[in-house]
C-alpha cells in the first residue's frame, strides 16, 4: 500500500515512496547531474597524451589535469555541506553544475598549461557540491524502503558520466581538438545544472546558519566515528586503484607494443560494463550484507589489477571492464553505508558524505599524480604495484570493519 502512495510523512519532511512519478523524476535528474559532474571531472584522462603535446609538458606532469581538479574538490567538500545547509541542497547542486560547466568551457581558451590547470581547479572546487550532498538529499526525501535502490541509480548516473568522460573525448577531439571536448562537456554541465534547479523538489529542511566552525570542522568531525573513518579510508584506497590505473593506461596504449593512438577509444568501451554494478551490488548487500558486498568489490579490483599486467589488448579490455564494475559497485555500497552509519549514530548525513568524499578524492588526487610519475620513472610495473598495494590494504581494513559491525 505504501508503495502506491506518492508521499509518506516522516517528521516535517515529506518522504517520497518508490515507483511514483516524483521518485522517478528525482532519480532521473540526479543521475543526469552525476553524469555531467563526473564527465567534467574525468574527461582529461584519455586526452593526457594530447594535452602533453598541446602544452609541451612531460607525460609525468599531465596527471595534474585530473589531480588539480580533485584536489580543489577536497577544498570544496569542506564547505559544501554547510553551504548547502544554508542555501538549500537543490540550489547548491544546481549552481555547482552551472559554475563548473562555465569553468570547463573556458578551458578551451587557456593559453598556457598553468591557466588550463587553474580553470580545472575552479571546476573541481565547484563540482564538489553535488556529490557531497546528493546522497544526503536522497536520504531526506526518499522513503527508507527505497534508499538502496535510489543510491544505486544515482551512482549508475555517475558511472555513465565516467563512461561519457572517457568515451566522448577522443572522437570529439578528432573533430575539433581537445578544445571542442571542453566546450561540449561544459555546456552539458550548465544545461543539467539548470534542470536540477528547476525540476528537483526541495527537501523541506530549514536553512541553517553558516558558522566558521562548521566550515572548518563539520566534515572532519564525522571521522571521529571509527566505522565512518574506516569506510572512508577503504573508499579512498579503492579510488586510488581505479584512478591510478586509468590515468596511466592511455600512455601504455600509446606505447609499444600497442601503439594504438586514437584507436584506444575501443578499449574504453569496457567502461560501460560497470554501469550495472550498483544494482548488482545492491542485491548482494541486501542478501549478504554491505561488508560482503564491499569485499566482493575489492576482490574484483585486485583481480582486475592482475589482468592488466598481461600485454594483450583483449586482456586489457576485460581488465578495465572488471576494474570499472568492481570499483563502481564498491563505491555505491560504501557511499550509502557511510550515510546510513551517520544517521544511525546521530551525525549529520551531509557532513558524513562530505567526509567520505574528502578521503575518496584524496585517494584520487594522490594516486592520479603518482601514477603518471610512476609510469614515467618505472613503467607499467610500478603502476601495478601501486594499485595492488592499495587494494590489499583496503581489503584487510574491510575485513576488520565487517567483523566489528553488525550485518544490516
């Protein structure tokens, strides 16, 4: 009966039930926001060799195109939750996408590498808001029975954004250079930002005052809970595996024995294989618990790392597909787990989500910069060792959390 109602009431905020028109609209718009957000973050990855040539910088430095954006996101995540609590989550998410799109499109006019990196940092700073508050927004507006499903659909949208960010750049660059890529994806972000502002219902929460203590310590305070801290570290390490391998793979595919050039886009067709991962991992978590689902994902990351050792295009395709599937499934479980844990222990869900993403993007920032440097200095073996170490540490930590946390 509850599933047939459009709204259920919890406290002073109307909670939207599953399988209703408002529920589907929320998920569609938020998934589109995640798509635009992650496309803008990750589009430089397949273009790193082209950016090295265009700006005359060494390959080891090109990882900064991704790392400066994720480093700026770390700063944005510190203020994202308190700012969104002050002005409202929906306006904050919409403005985030619009501003990020403008920074992205302006990158096409960058005269130097330094200016391009500055614009990437601006995009990263503003992009922090949507991922920081999206799951907390869903936690407040969607009925409890639909939480896992709603989270997995939103993460699938971010996965599709990652796919667009890796598949679209090379064909677009073949038509109009890397500059066309920045303009197209920037425009996409602006349009989706306007749709978020216009179509998403407000969560009904009262505005909160913006205090310096909240800005400086709101997200970090969530890490005082040992379970939240451990889950955040696991998320950061899994992100380090994912970004490190994806950052270095374009250089490996450009180098002998592959020398694929523009044909490397065919390998990135493995990425969409991961879009179904959140739904699959949601079912595993429902039946076996979140700990088991996370361990399954981390095992998949290690298996994918092993597959990517082989000098075979087919093996690399399979390895990237498994890597993407395992990572997106793991991330969908961890991000929802952190929010649920924060709710259970009486902490701010938005700040806990920000804390998770702080550590998550710290892993991306460090691994993104380190992987291209390792490639330049030690080749593919050094990159593989970085990924394997991060995956093993994350798996060990997950075993500890699973033993100490009740199955839900």
